[in-house]
């Protein structure tokens, strides 16, 4: 069974631009979560989607948004990029029920110049 | 959610058993404990999960005392490839799939 895939793997943007990251969950997984990892703040939860609905949201500004499609694929968008948005963005998928093992993708490394 | 506290780093040698203890004093009745492993530039990987007493799988054991205020991840006979960051998390039963990561424990296995 294929794992979680994320595209692109690497991205370089400049301040003020916007970016869209994509995540394809493991087949059959309906929950997709997004995390941001930086050296200073560690791993932080962004949001979780389940059946196209946002189920949980972390403490991030409104510039960070996401959505989930009917095939469970998910995208996250960051608008008006800031230098501090440079990070590894990780997507994780899991089965529907709470507390199931989450499977992480390899991440997208975003660099904002 | 209960805050977790674990050592920032640990060193070990190949072949040794490693025990990483995590403190979660404010754990609630419907919380359970999960451990993840992360290698550099990769996403975390689930290791083990438990609610009480002892859980064992093919890679690790998890010991949880009766008061559940701490837990210990035990890695038997570590190898160099076990060098990674290990995260202890407390998950709430009705909190969706949101994971709250702490700082983790950086385990260095030496030859």
C-alpha cells in the first residue's frame, strides 16, 4: 500500500507570495492532518480535516488555510508568506476514528526568502 | 491536554536496552499515551500506544504505572539506526487526531 505522498518536496518562495502544498493520504484514510516543524517551535499542529470538514485547528493565523477534497486528498495554503513560515510542513493521514495511528508523509520543505 | 516532560537527550551504546521516561502529571481519565519516532528530515513514525500497565509490540515496550502520571518507553538492544528523536504524547479520546508534540528526547546510539 502506498504511503502518504506530499508535493512538492521542496519549495522556495519570496516574502509576500502565497503557496499551496498538496497531500495524498493512504488509500482508505479519511483523516488528514497538517503540521509545521521548525527548529525553534518544534512540531506544531495546524489543522485536521475529515470528510472534507475541518475537525480541529491549531493556533496559527488566518494566513494558513486548508481544504480536503472528496477523495480525501488535502491542500494547505499559506498566503502573504513571511520569513518565519520557512519550515518543514508535514501531512499525516489516519483512519476515521480518533486516536488511530497517524502515518506521516516525507514533508514539504518551504524556504521563504 | 496534559503537558509532557521528557529528557532532552540520551546517549546509549549498541546492544543496550534504552528506557525513556515521560512525565504527564495532569493526564486525564480518558487520555492515552503514544510514542512517535522521528529521523532527520522525515515525518514522525508511530511506535507504540497504551492506556495502562504494559504494552509490547515488535519494536518496543511501554510501561505505564497505576497512577498513569508517567510512562516509560523501552527499546531493547538498540542499534545505530535507532538514533532519532522520540516523542511522548498524550492523546484525548474525543479530541480528533490532533497530536500535541513536546520537545522530544534525542537518542544517540554509539557504536
